[in-house]
């Protein structure tokens, strides 16, 4: 297998953006006169600061786990001389990247770093594995 420089996927999760995502609906309701409810009626209960902190920590742990899985799979694919192992690790990395992208769609506060570089590295490893 050909040698490629290692590129590690990273992420950033900004608490301010995370909180803004959760309070956006409340702001939209406050700014939309058509969304006004009669006094004493609540459309939905706002999460407490503790619940938001728990949610933030849960998303952070999940993103970290997925990013580590991607990085481990890419490293294993690079280091293996077995084509089947390389293909399996590449598929694992791609599956985890798909899950991360779904998370970033749901949570714009999650920002992946060096994603394009990692995808290019995965593609090169895949091409090298498929080449005779």
C-alpha cells in the first residue's frame, strides 16, 4: 500500500450556537404576532439550563465518539496490508462520516474540521486498495 500523510478529522461544538439553536423557536414565536397564544397557554415547555447542559454534553460525547471512530478507521486502513481490512475500515469511516453529517444537519453548532481532506485521503486509500 502507498503511504499517505495522516489527516485527522476534528470538530468544534460551540455552546453559544447550541443554545441559540434551542432558543431560536422561542424567539421566532415571540417575533411572530400570528404565533401568539392566549395568556397562560404555552406551546411547549422550554428546557431548563440543566437539561440543555445535559443535551450539550451528550451531543459532544456522541460527536467525539464518531470522530474518533473515523480517525481510528482511517489509521487502521492506512496501516493494514490486507485489502479486505482496508476496505472494511474505509466503509466504517464513510458510515461514521455520514452519521456526523446527519448530526451537523440537525445541530449546526457542530462544525467538522478537515472533512474534505479526510474524504480525499479515504478516496486515495480506496483507489490504492483497488489498484492491482
